[in-house]
């Protein structure tokens, strides 16, 4: 199991590097697969040895070799974050191939939309579509019997957020609606604790910002994607326990 977790962490580092590329290029309409990595400031091509996840950033002390411009800490943070998530998914679901495959795709999608939503207020359809298609294939192979539950969760979560978006168009976008639906596909009934955690976290941060910056902050809206992503990770890793806790406490 230890070797599996180490491998997962390594894969997370590499995929995290890819996710930062996707997160940067997709909202800007650039091709995700074509073209070598280039400096976002002077467009110089980046050598492979300067493109090693985390280590290159540390060696270069966060400055590019070509023009000395600052390289965002977002790169190593995303890479380390995804490495930790991959290792955790493999450790938690060890022995359950379906759950591991779904979980890895799920956290990769959540990391990508967190970047694009924070950066540009965009939750790209391409990311949602690729993740949803992967989920359908994995479930069709591994556990087709769970499709009804997943479909209900997707429709319920998407419907709930669609109503919220209609009632409060400034706070919630269609991207959030679609993301909630895709999360339902991945999580099934665990979408319930995921959404509750997302709404709680979003409310707490919103209240904290208003408390610190006063009423003026009320006019700005927070991107909700990162909170959905956080709730999604909690729902994935702890959803069963949270539902069990709820059922034993309140029924
Ligand atoms: Zn440069």
C-alpha cells in the first residue's frame, strides 16, 4: 500500500503540473495539448529541466530563468495539493479500484476549476464534460448498478443550484449549476454532505469578509467554485461517515 500511495503522490505532482497549464490556457482560449510550455511574460520556451514540478520552482526561487519574472506560487501549491489529494484518495479507497479511479478524476477536475474560477471566474465546460464523460465510462465498467443514484444526485444538485441561481443571479452562476450536477454524478448520495459543507464554508468566509471589510464588501460576490470543490473533497473522503453521523444523531 505504501508504494501505491507514493506512486499516487508522484502522479499527483505530474498531473498537478498539467492542471496548472489547463487552468491557465483554457480560459484564454489556448490549446491545452499543443505547444511546449512557455514563459507567460516573455513567451520564451521553458526547458524540461526548468519544468519539474515543485523542485524547479524551489531551485529558481520563484523566478523564471528567461526574464527573471516572478513565477506564481500557484504552480507548486497546485502540484503539492494534488499530490496530497491523490495520495489520500488511494489511501482511503485502497482495494476499491472503482472508487480510486473516480476519486482521482474527481479531485483533478476540482483542482482545475478552482484555479480557473479564482483566476478568471470561469468554470470551463470542457473540464466538466471531460470529467463527466470519464465518470460515465468508469461507472459503466465498474458499477453500472449505481447509475440511478448518481443520476438522481446530479439532477437534484443541478436543480437546486439552478433555482438558487435564478433567485440570486449575482451570487451563483450557471457554471456552479453545471459543476454541482457533475459532482452529483461522481458522489451519488454523498452530494448532500458535499453541498452542505460547500454552503457552510462559503457562508462563513463571506461573513468573515464582511466582518473585516465592512458593508462595502457585501457588493462583491465570491466565486463559489472553490467552495464547491472543498465540499466535494469532504463529500468524497468523509461523505459516508457524515451521513452515518447524521442518521445516528437525528433519527
Ligand atoms: Zn520569461
